[in-house]
C-alpha cells in the first residue's frame, strides 16, 4: 500500500488529498488540468465539490461509518465512479482511495484516473 506522500508523486494522474473532515488540502496539476479547478477554488472545500449530488448521502454515510469503525470497503482497490468537473459536467473515473493515520488524524488520498475525459 502506498503512503499519501507516495501518491502525491503520481505526476501524470489527478490526485486529491483530504483531511479527516473531508476538506481538500492538496490537488496536483493533473487534477487542475482535467477537472478545471484552481487551487483557490478547491482547497479548503469539502470533497462534495467533486462528488455528484446524487452520491452525497452515500458519501456521508460511508465517511461516518469509517470515522466510527476505522474500517472501509472502498479503500485500496479501484472503484469506477463519477466525478464533477468545475463546469458541472460529470466524468467517469477510476478512483483509487487510501487512508493514512498521521499524528492521530486520518488523511485520505485519491488517484482519479479519467476514463472518458
């Protein structure tokens, strides 16, 4: 399993990192190029900014479940999901999400490989 720092080095694929509240704290250049967001528009925003509205409740439920149990069925394997670009369009992407506990706090990283960009 890759660390979040190793994932951030994925120079050719879009990468996002969030804190345990789901606030985006890192976005790389490929993310900005594919999804159209500038750092000042996405950093500090909740992850919901790139999650289709119809999946917000499922995301909240899964995030809450992980916070309580520290167990997940979506981490560390590829998931085919939609993601929202700045212009509001949705694209299919393969998400690879990992979690890492650092100094007692959870952080999450996702590689978002576009499938139809």
